[in-house]
C-alpha cells in the first residue's frame, strides 16, 4: 500500500513538472532559442537536468532532443499553414532552428 502511494505521488509530481515545462516553453518561448538544451530548460523550470530529462522521457517516451525537435516541427507546420507566402528559411528561423 505504501509503495502504491509513493508511485502515485511520483506520477502526480511528474505530471505537474511536465505541465510546468510546457507552460514555461510557451510563456517564455524557450523553443525559439536555437541553443536551448536540457540544462537551460531545467533552470527555467527550477529543476535538475536529470529530473527534467526523466520527466520528458517517461511521459512522452522521447528524448529531450526528439521532444524539442517535434515541438519545433509542430510549430513550423502551424506557421507554414498560416503563412504560406513566407519563405521556408524564414519560417525555420522563427521556430528556433539554427538553419
């Protein structure tokens, strides 16, 4: 019973952290930083690199790099639909990619 409570608490904490990660990404537009890494994200959400990495991995099944790439790609697709006249290069830069 105690182990079950611990597991439920850990899962709730992970969901809360993930919600904070997503909210911070949106509010601070961290995805626009082409040099965003797991350490910068962890600092922004007041957590450790390993905790943020484990949270993203456990809740999405993806590594930080894959998660971030998919996040930016989704944004790119949205911008492309909304701004079809914009150049691909310009849209890519607006989504946080270096090139």
